[in-house]
C-alpha cells in the first residue's frame, strides 16, 4: 500500500479507538467519529488529487477496500447519531418498532443490491475493474448521508454502495443488540439465581476479528483443531454480533504497517493494570 495512505488509515484507526475507549456519551462519540472520518476522507481526496494512483491494482485496492472502509465508518456514525436523536424517549413498544423499522430498511437495501452483496461476501475479484474502476462517479445515498459525503467526488457508485453494505452490517448488529436490551436481556445483567448473562462486544468489529485470528493462530482452542470460520462463528454467538466478511477485514489489516493495532493496545492496557496494581501494594 502507498505509505501516506497507510499512515492515514492507521491514524484514523487509532483516533476511532481513542474515541471508543474514551469518556463521553454516545452522541459525543458519534460526533467525534464523524469528524475523524470526514477529515480522513478530505485527506484522501487531497492526496489522490495530487498523486494519482500509479496502476490498476492500487486503483482497485483504493476503491474496493480502502475507500469503502473509511466511508462505512462515516455512514455508521451518522446513522447511529441520527437514529438515537430521533428515538422515542420512553415507550418500550415504540422504541422496539423503531428499531425493527430500521432493520427492515437494511434488509431491503441488501436485497436491492444482492449481486454486489454476494460479490463482497464471497470475496470475489473477477469484476473488480468493471465495478470499481469503470463505474460512474455517482452517489446513491439517503439525504442525511449524502449531505456529509457529497464533497468527496472521488467516491464512485459501487464504492459508495459497498460502503453502505459494510456500514449497514454493523448497524444491523447494533439494532439487534438494542432489541435484546429492550426485551430485558440487559448487557452483562447477571441474575443471582441463574448466573445467566449476555455479552456485547463494544469495541470495533475489526478488533474482535483481530483477536480471533490471534487466538486461532496460537491454537488456543481445542488444541488448534478449529478452523478460523468456526472460531468466528463462536465469537459471533458469544457476543451476538455479525462479523461479516472477516477474511476481507483480515486482508486489510495484513497489508497495513501496524498490523495488530488492537492487540498492541490490549497489551499496553494489561501492563498498565499490572503497574497500577504494583504501585497499590508498594
């Protein structure tokens, strides 16, 4: 990958991780997420304008992998912010219908774009040039999303659609978890009688994929006899999350300079906890 673009993506990942782990309510975090991804898109637009991509391979990678991932972050944070600001304030039934309405809209979008959806989920590449290079520079976004991304003319139609698919998969998991909470299955609400509880992964989805690959690579479960797909399915069940095309996410992580952002931060947090504990007992 081109070094300046790689550095920009690493910087965005770190910024979003800081936001996710930091203080502030859901709305403040969404606004910061929107800001950081907008700045990343502006920087990408400026770089591509001044430094055209050198070959077909880099162009495909940019429009199929890099741009949709960044744009998906923007679409995701926009939707969460706007959804939560419009959420009915009290009645559980009204909130339930509200989430179900948005889930239905997502499923309709997947059905309307089922060819691209299958192409993305299967990890296909035989139509890359046709889809991501020859496609028109045309956006097909709802008004609330369009107003945020219309200033980035390098986003073509299929790249925009793929970004929505990626973002909507995350939103789908978000809505399902919200519905579970409304059905009195509160996150980590331990029952003294049964000890039953549910878990929700609250870091980035890519962080869980990175962790799963690390555990699989180490052979930590069933003496290494599980496939990576089985490990991902297990994590999806435990955390009630759809990890989507985890192969594609892993490929994106593999080509970056800092390949293990989450694991590095995990190690730092553990060492800090140990250091703090040491100081407590001195």
